């Protein structure tokens, strides 16, 4: 079993990074989303609108300091309900200043991207996120070993190069329906 960081310190990583926080998201669903009211609204076909939160407030604060928060989400074809929810709700984080891009799973597989979720901070440390079979978050493992960080940087660069901005990806999703 990996050694997890204290969850009470998880948010510190998103305030204390110096330049970039970057995430790869590969899961088809996240239990934390499925249980929420916004997810229920989405399934009812309601517009999600913008929903200010502590997360979006932090994005705005970090971006105002000149920092970048970015992520690539890997989606199946067709996207799962959980992935469609993330695609719809991305406007909230994008409005706050986060740059979220998307990549088809088939393309991610061609690039050799792993089926793991992680945050990479300043190309120096990573948090590898662990989930169980029910998509429940188990904890985050701090990674600082240089060879592993180099690997995460290479994965970031490959994913970022091929990922599409939300608007362009949404057009592709619509054209394939």
C-alpha cells in the first residue's frame, strides 16, 4: 500500500506551487462528482451555470499571481456520463482561469499515457491520486523521485501537445453523435 499524504495538507500544494500545477485525469467517473447536486442537475438536463467555490477562488488567486493551472482530461468514445459531466462543468474552472483540455482515450493510448491520475507541481513533485474500483478517492501519494518526475513531465508534454481546448473538443463530440 502506498504512503498517502495527510489529506489536510492536500490544498496546500495548490497554494504553494511557484509556476505550474498540471493534472492528468483518466477515470471514467469520480464518486465525488456522482454524489453531488450538480451531477444530478446535469443528468436532469439543467444548465450548470457557474458555481463559485473555494477551488475556483484559489484558481483565480493563483492565476492573478501569474501561475498556471492546467489539466488534460481523457475521454472515451462515446464519453461516459461522468466524462460528459466533467466536459459540461469545465466552463466553471475555465472561467476562473484554469486551462482544461481534452483528449480521446484512443489517442491517449497511442501516446502511451497511463491510466492514472496525477497532479504535477513545478515539474518537481507530483501527487499520484489513488481510487478504488467504485471510483472513490483513497488518497494521494507524494512523488519526488527525479526519474519519476521526468516521466510525469514527459507524459504532460505528450498529452498537452495533442489535447484540444474544450470548445474544439465539444465540437468533435457533437459531430460523432
